[in-house]
C-alpha cells in the first residue's frame, strides 16, 4: 500500500467517524435529538404522537434507542440502526404504535388494529374512527366485537371457516390460510376485523391480501351496512342483517351488538 493511499484511507475513516450520528435524546414520538460531530440538533417527524398511554410509557419504550446510530440525512428521513438492521425511525414509531402517520399505510393500520404501543390505551372505537369514514365508529366497533373478538378486542387476522373461528398471529399467516382455502375451491369463510363473507362479498376486494387490510375491511363493511340500511330503512335491521336477515338469528346478534356498544366511552 502506498503512503498516499494509506493517508487517503486514514482521512476517509476520520471523516466517517466525524460524521457518525447518534440519538442523544427522544423528546416525543415526533421529535428526537441527534448528535452529529458533537453538535446536537432536533429532528421532527411527520405525524401525530399517539400518547393514549401517556408520554412516560413512550419514553420508557424509546429508552432502547438512546445512543443508537442514525443517518439523519437519509431520503426516507432519519434512519436508525438497531441490531444490525436499518429502519426509518418514523416507520419504527408508526409500526410500534407511537406515531400516527399522515397516510394510513399498512404499518399504521396494523399498529392500530393490533392496538400496539400507545393505541393499547385508546378507546375500542378509535381504530374504527381512524380507518372508517361513513359509519359511526361505535357501530362498526360493536359489530367487530361480535365478529372477531379475541381476548376482549377485535382481532384483524381472524377467519371463520364454516362456523369455526381461527385467530392468527400475523396477516401473513391469515393470508396463507385463505390461499389454502381458495386452492380447495372454498369460499365459505369470513375475513378480517369485520368478518366479511367471501362467498357473498369476495368480489368487493382487489385480492385476499387486501381483504385483510383493516381499513379496507372496515370500508367494505360500511358499504354492506349502508346497503342494508337503504334496503330496510331501519338502522336496527341494517346491523342485524349484517349477520342474517332471519330474525331468529339477526335478533340475538343485534342484542349482543347493543351490549358491546353500551360499554364504549
């Protein structure tokens, strides 16, 4: 190695070391302090903090980020390195349920529906208020409690196959199960938070994967409820018919729905 090349490498390494950036403090889900070459700067992130559980809960969770390496100038915004893997810090906060991103992307929907992070302390109606747009969230939340309740809350990765409820840990697992059913020419199953029946309503979705998206699932349920209301002229029947137009089945379903609604804040 020539002296000139060696000198160049030493300078390059020194330059990289000087530019190394770390997280010095986390102020809130949309503000972090980054130290670069001895100088501290506050970086703000797009979105709204999700602090239903309080700021202290978030600060306790985020303590693991202190001292982590970060690239503050990345195209996707500040990118943090954790466990040898890089991730945009805004995406990390959204995915873990502490930041509500401007757009309800998959990560935001999953955090809401699974009640991660700060969403864990939000009212049960909040995911439906955030992801629905035409029906009172108390109505969609009450139906979801009837349809996909697991451990006291609606669960997005739920299927009901010929009357048998199946709860999956992830969207990917539920999607794989749907594909197995479809490969066997089955359509007698309900999908997602709102348990939309595939035989009757599968064509409303672009794909089985999209059917599991919480926001899409809720909006299709809103379409069905709106159509039920137009046909029946009755809000009570619109809810009961979501399950069955047969009064012997729809009546008890509506009663269970009302019990859930009565518990909402």
